C-alpha cells in the first residue's frame, strides 16, 4: 500500500444503530478481533497515544487502526508510516461515528487477520459518547491542559467508558489540574472505570495502559 486509503462518508444513517452495533460486536467476537473505541477532545494526544501503544504491542498483537476525522489524512499518515494497516474515515462534517461507518472501515482492514483494531474517533466530547460503534470497550482520553472540570461538563462521555487515560501528566506542574479531584469526579459518575496516568510524549505510565489493553484483547479473543 503506497498511500492511505480514504473512505468518504456521505451521510449519517441513524436507524437501528444499537442493533447494528450489537451485531457487529458479535461478529468481531466470532472473528477474535478486539475493537477499541478511543474518544477525546481535539488536541488531547490521541494519535500520539495510539503510536505509543503500537510501539509497545506490535510484536505481540496484530494491530490495525481506523482514523476518523472531518477532513485531512494527517493522523492516518502518521500511523501509515509505522507500517501498521490503517483506514481513514473522512466524515465530511459529522462529529461522531456510528456502527455502519465502523463496519465500512473494518471491511478495508480485514479484521479476521487482526487481534486488535483501534478506532480513533472524531475529536469531540459530546456526540461520540452518544453512539455505539460496535466496539468491545470504550476508552476516554483526557489531557491535563483541558482541566479537571471536564467530568462535570461532559458526564456522558465519562459514564460510557470502561477506561480513562489521563494524558500529558508531564505538564501537570504548569496547569491548575488536581489529579485526585478529577479521579473523584470520574469515579462518582462511573465507579467501575479504570484510570491510567500517562505521558504519551515521554512514555511515562504506558506500561500499565498497554498491559490492560493486552489483557482485555486476549480475554476477548479467547472468549
């Protein structure tokens, strides 16, 4: 593959999204493919986190990536440079992904040949939380510069995820960000959520995150 393949999304199809997502999830389980839905605001460090995750796990798991953006292939190009299979979903204005869009992207990746597919959702803290993509797990990425008040402003996003990654912890001394406060706010919304503190830039904390992801992938694929 000489360049990133782009799939143009023409319209949003809302009907029966939950049913389509459930069907897709079951198909992926049968194919032994773990789909991770990674959500966050723009600029939080999703793509850098994905690159670090690939670096840590690529020798153990067969990984593919779906990059979703309103426009541009800049993030997909970064993934493509690693040699990992990647599909760009260009949403053309839509602020979220739905199960049908996910399935269309997966058709270009051959999920049967992959253990783990990371779906980097559109950068947005509102819409993506409302739509089931068919993923096995939802993960939210919050960066320190965004502030510790985000769980109060966007409760649904934190409530629908099974794990939270707090990124850019190397910058915490420069911002008014209280780690324990944000953890308390998230746990009040979602007591069972697992929280990881990382710096995707320096690699700090990545081991705990990738160990969790590896274990979840193996459990899913063996079920």
